[in-house]
């Protein structure tokens, strides 16, 4: 098992006990063939990841009732960074001294964990959690546009152009509805989510292009640290001292959930999925998490207009055309390095 999975095992041991039990023992208990049990394990992990990432939006919404957006995002990162630093220390791993590593971490951390997080948390204040989940499903669409400029193998095809067009029409449909029904703040909130998604996609493309040889845990931690610094400073300047925030039990729980479950545990399980199924199948999560977000939001009283639902359906169809690409005649070798750097992943 690779270093990245050994690292995450320290934090997510409960997930291992619940989901990744030893196959021979469980097979004997339930009298099941090993192949069938493996399929059930993969399905269960897939459902858990969909549920976690789909639920992140409602916890962001709940936390924003007590905490200001930029500082809320900073505290989420602070907790996750503390855990990841403990993981690195436990495994006696130091950050690389290579200048290229820190240039990559600086650029991607600033784009993904400062700009994307600040815009995302601010935007969710003014729109429903379900709509926020649908809008951030546009990350693969932006990745499709940006990839050809950095990755020669990622070419623009008529299918991709059609997918991009559908995504643009879907976003335009939602924005039109937001402006005419929900008002200018809702429009601004949706725009903030979309712009943040662009920065997240850009960070993903840069990481795939230049970060294949970097240790995933070290790179992720460095990115978070670099994103945390301007987030914390911006929050301190514009939102005041954290000591004056309303640190209710709900606020504390939301910060801990988003850091421990929504970030570390979810990505450990996602990396496990990438080792056990095809990348394209794992990426179907991008289609399901917005639907989970909408369903959870509906349970808590959120509603979406028909026009918004139609626009969301176009965005999801666009993502589906990207995810379910026709197979090439000669696929690259399915190595762990390829798996961990193949697709842009949404950090919510």
C-alpha cells in the first residue's frame, strides 16, 4: 500500500473498520464469494463519499449562521492542517526543499484554498446549499477548457465543445433566474461559486501537470497552509477577531465536520476508490454529489425554482459528457501515480 494511504489510515481508522474489513473474515461470516463482497465494498465507499461531499454544503450553510464566511473557511483549513501535520510528523516526513514544489504549492494553494474557498463560503450565504453544489459541479467543465493549454494529450473535440456549451447554457439559465427572482445578492453569490470553481479547476490542472512526482500528503498540506495565511489575514481585517465570533456548538461542529469528515476522511476514501475502480467510474461522484446536496437542502426546507432545476440538469449533463468519455484504443498504464493525478477534484 502506498504512502498516501498509509498516511490517511492514521486519521481514518474508523472508516477502515466500517468499510475496509479484511475480505477473508467477512466472507466466512456472511458466506459470500470474495468478488461479490469487493463490489459491495466499492459501492458502499462510493455512496459514503457521495454522501459526505453532498452534505458539506448544508454544513457550510449551518456554520455561516454563526460564523463570518472568510474566517469560517480559515478555521476549517486550520483544523485540517493540524491533523495533516500530525500525520506527516508521525510518518517522519518533511516538506521537500525543492523550489518547484513550493512554486506549485504556492500557486495552487492560493487559487484553490484562498480564492476558491473565500468565494465559495461567501457565495453560499446568498444561495441555497443545493444550488451551490450544482454550480460547483462546473469544475470539470472549466478543467476541460484549461487542460489543452497545459496537457498536450487533452485535446478539444466536438463532444467536449458540446459539453462546454451545455454547461454555459446551464449556468446562464440559473443566473437569469437568480437575477429576476432571487435578486442581485443571489446572482452575486452564484457568480462567486462559479468564479471559485474556475480557480479550483485551474489549481487541479496545474497540480496534474506539475505535481505527479510530489508526495500527495505533503503537497496537500503545503497548499492548505499557503491558502490559510491570506484567508486568516483577510478574515482578521474584514471580519474581526475570532474571539468575538459566536462560537456556538453548531459552529464548532460544522468546522470539525468539514475538516475531519468533509476533507480528510472523504479524500482518503476517494483515493481508496481510485485504487479499486476505474477513474471514470469514480468521477461519477461529480454527478451525484449535487443531487445529494439538493436533496439534503430540500429536507431542511430549501426550495429550487423550475428554471434553476433545468439549468442544473444542463450542468450535470455537461459533466456527464465529460466523465463518460469514449474509451481510447490504448489506455495508459493504470498506475497509482496516474490514478491520483488524472482528474480535477472538487474541494467543498
